[in-house]
C-alpha cells in the first residue's frame, strides 16, 4: 500500500471504539424498551457476527504484516480494559517513560546529534587541519549525551574532543560556534528530522494507552527531552496522555534526573495520585531505581535491548519486551 499503508494499532482502536458504541446503543435500547426482545436478540447476534468477522480480517492483516496477531483479540472483549492492561486492581494511574516505552526517541535524538556534531567537526578539521573523531551513536550518545540537557551534552562532547567554545547565549543562531549555538543547531536538526521522517509508536503502545483511557486510568509521561510533546504528536499519542513532565518542567521546577525519583513524583503530583496507587514503566536501571525510590506500586521494565535479567535484578516487578506483551499476557 506504499505511503497509504494503514497503521494497524489505529485500525484496531477505531474498530474497538465502533463496537463499544454499538454495544452501548443496544444497552440503551434494552433499558429504554425501545426494542422488542426479539429485535434485541437479532441485533446482538448480528453485532457478534460482525465482531467475529472483523477479528478474522484483522488477524489475517496482522499475519500478512508479520505482526503479533493476538492484539486483534482485544476486539473480542472491549469491556475488560483494565484486566487486559495486566495491572493490580487498585492502580489508578500510569506513568510512562517516553523513550523505549512509547517511542524510539533516543534514536532520532542520536541522529540529530550526529548531524550537528559531524557538521561542526568537518568545519573544524577544514579550518584547523586538526584530527577529530566524528560522533559515535554507539559510544558517544550513551556516555556523553543521554540524560543531559542540550547545553551540558554539548560541553561533554566538546571536552571529549579537546575543544573549547564560548558559552554564548540562548538566542544564538544555530550557525554560531558557541555552546548555545550548537545546542540550538541540534534543536533545529531534530525538528527537521521529525518533519521529514516522523516517528512511530512502539508495537502495542497506542492500544495500551487507549485501553488505559477506557479503564479510566490517568496517564502521564516523563522525559528529559524538551521536545516530548512534538515527539508524541508525531507518533499520534499526545491526545492519549493527561500530563507531561519533560525537560522544560525539570528545568523550571529544579527536578533532579533519574535515579532520583523527582520527575516520576512530579508526574504523580500532576495527576493528583499517590505513587502507591500508580504503575511506572521504565527502560533503564536508573529508571527502575527511581520507581522503587518513589514508592510506586508496580515497576514495569520494558527491555528493548535484551537486558531483562539485569532490569529484574535491579528491582523491576515485571519485565516485558513492549506494552503489547502485557496485553498478550492478559489474553493468554
């Protein structure tokens, strides 16, 4: 289908909503005595048949795309939203780390940093005839960039190459060779990549958030990025989130980065829920430590890198590959 390829999670969600509306209409007809007993029975049977046929079609579509087909079974029990989420009964809220749980935002951030620093290094080599290593996504991003503010990340990278630049100011042009100028250049690169390449939600993430909304659970996201809203809007997840604690909020409120629980606790505060009644979804050892320190009822580790045992050892109550796996466990 090329560029018109339909997103399976969105399609499933749309059908689930349609069936819920139809079921609610039948319930209203029964309560208001608008339909006779035989008419209600006939329409209920037709709705059941349509649901079965839809599940079969969506299952075939999932199979053709080599996607885990169990997710389409969500259509078979639309009223069991909370049970399908795999959460304790008294959990009333969920707090999600954005990168690694909902979207692969670290990859697009790393690409934007590489674009920024490689352009800078190339100009530096041409001007000074010096020898400087280009940016490494595998080495430099986790060691020098991840979890830091943009300006701090610039300083760390420059120091690793033995380069010193003036600090400049927040309004520096992206073409200015200052710490703030390079930080703004990365900002520009990220926006460009989002506009031209977009970003997709992880398998099952949208369905999980939709089910959480159906179960009347409040949902917040946490991220060190100042572009969290834009990332989630491009992944079509923003409307499913109630609150957001991002890099801007961390700076404004003086929140410490993980493993301190500050950002997670700020998310609970924004939702007006105690951590003991919330589940947190994290991907790193620092994130798991923050969840434990914050007193969350359930700490779920999403292990995209095959590090399940490490995350479990560091205190995760549950380790899954993605949110879709939680739904599948409930359906098994």
